[in-house]
């Protein structure tokens, strides 16, 4: 019996250690992995210090863990550990989440042994009667439109006090830039991130000022915010021109203990992740009602996609945006629900980015032209499956992406009847690797790489 156990353990270990080449070899570079998961979506972000963020763990079939098994191998190979710092579930669809009890995120945790410090999951509702069966009748919905057994099973699992993620699960905080990862600064020529900017350089000073308070306090200083000018440790710093302006604050000592490094200079860069959309906060339907709230009993409820979590990663001069399946138009589905234009409401929280993970697998209902023009991405990535029944990516979306002059990468030849223009079909995972000074980034697949110039840091002013 002991021999059999040892044999199984060795076999499991060999599965994770063979047939995969470790891609995360240079610890001086940020990497964004866009996994080829067919008609689904999944990403892994890995920082130079090893901090990791996993976005969406899908399945194709409700009672399978096929995708989770493949992702488990890839993630372990990249990280060399089964621990991930933060997991994010953009919304409650099978092709982003899998089915609790069988596959997806549940399988990564319960079957493949992955652990997380934190799971960020939208505020859909909670199982309010643990003594009864898991069903819609025993769930208190908070923000919901259309729903399926995927959502029901997940809510019961995630909000069960006995589950492994109950204590580490959080709902997204709109406009937060430190819920996923603490805001940090680092030197352009040494990408090892420095201390959290929310903490003082001098640990002996234990004041309670955090970054949010400092942002509020520094607005009292008389300067022109419209030009992107911000004070750091007594120096007025212009992000847009990437240079210091010789304008010393008269009372510099008042700002030395507000949380920023005393060595902040023209080579100091910001690293942060901002939640720019969540649970359709503040968005109204055409009839004036809010998309937020419990709509599950309505004749024509909002789409689950409307509630997707949207994120902007900023790392020095490089930026990346992803929004799950966020919708960008008002339209009625033939399946008795409505798409709502969440994208247009989110525009105010956006900045230009280098890379964009295209909403909803390139669906024609998403990526409206105003949204794309605000993001203005240099490169865009469509995650979809060959021969998918949805016709993704939509030709209208491909046309709009072409109009904003972005280089399109598509994980598979999803629908060869479409005009792909000069899109690059990878038929494999895609890895974005940011240079140590963040001025450039490579997009690589199948040992082919193309280098792009980063656009530079732009101050993001997210408003609730």
C-alpha cells in the first residue's frame, strides 16, 4: 500500500515537471500570459518578484475538469509553485469560471491543490440557508440578471462558511488600486519593486496616512492637475513628459512622510492594478432603472456579461486592460435578455493602454468604437475557439479594431469566413514580456516575438 501511494505521488509530480518548459526565467520582467483555452478566457500575470494574479479559470463542459487540468500544469510550470497570490473571476459563466464541484477554479483548488491569498469575485449574492439544498430559492441575490447552474453552484460554494475560499473571498471595490496588489514604486533600471507606497520609508514613523489619504491631501496644493502634474516628496513630477520639473514645495517636510520614497525621481515608476468596472455599478438601462440589483425574476433581465469585472494593469510605461465579457451596446437578445452598454459608462475611468484583451471573445456586442478610441491599444488579443458556435470574433468588432489601428492577435482560427485583415493567428498561448525599463514589450508565441514601444504612464482617475 505504501509503495502504491509513493508511486502515485511520483506520477503526479512527473505530470507537473515534464513536457513543459519553464517560461518564467527572467525575474526582471513582468509577464502577462494569455492562455489558449479555446472558446473561453484565462490569464496569468507574473511580476518580477514572483507576485501572481490569475484571471478566470474556465471549462468547456459543465461536468469536466479538462481545461483546469491543463491550466494546472501550465501555471505550476510558470510559477514553480501551486500558490497564486490573487485569483479574479470576471463573471459567472462556464467559459470563465467552470462548474463548482467539477472543474474550473473549483478544480484548481479542490482537485489540483492550488492555494490563493485572495479570491476576488463579483457581488452576485450568497447562499442564505445552508440547511437547505443549493438552489436559486435558497440564494439571496444582490446583483444578478441572467443566471445558470454555473452561477448557482458557484455562489453556494463561494459563500459556504465551510468552503476553502470563504475566508479569502472578497467582492471587488470599484476604483480601488490596492485591493489586488499594493501600489508600489520601482526604479526604471531595477525592476525589483520597492516598498509599498502606502507605507513610510522610515518604519519608525507609524502614522496612519495611506495612499488614498495622501491623494486627497495633495489636492490642496496649488498646481494644475489637468496637465498630469503630481507632487512626490517635494518635487513636482510630470508623468506625461517623463521628467522632473524643478519646482520645490515650500514646506517639503510636510510631504516626506506621506508614503512615497524619498528617492522618487525621473527613473521611478508606478506599479498598480485598478478595478475600473464591477457589477455594472452606476449604469442604467434604457428605461432608467439601474443594471445593479436583483433582476433574476424579470421577463427580460440584463446579461450576466454586464456585471464583468474590468481591470487596468499599469507597470511603469506599460499598461494592459481586460474586462471579461463586458457589453458595449443596448440590444435585445433572441434569448430573452438585454445587453446593456456598460463600456460607455466605464470610459470615464480609462486611459490609453498598450495592450487590450478584447471583450467577450470579440463579440459584436462589445468593444464599441468610443470605448476602443479611449483605450487606443497598440495590440489587442482575442481569445476564442476554432469553429465556435457564436461566430466569434464578430466582423463588426474586427472592423472597429482595424479602425483604431491596433495589431490583432487571435488565439485560434476561430471563424475563417471573417476578414481578419492582418491579424496574427497564434494557435497557442501568448506571452507579453515587458522590458526591465518598461519602455518596450515583446509579444511572443511559438518562439516568434515582436517588439512594441510602450506608450508611457498615464494617470488614471477612476471615479465611483
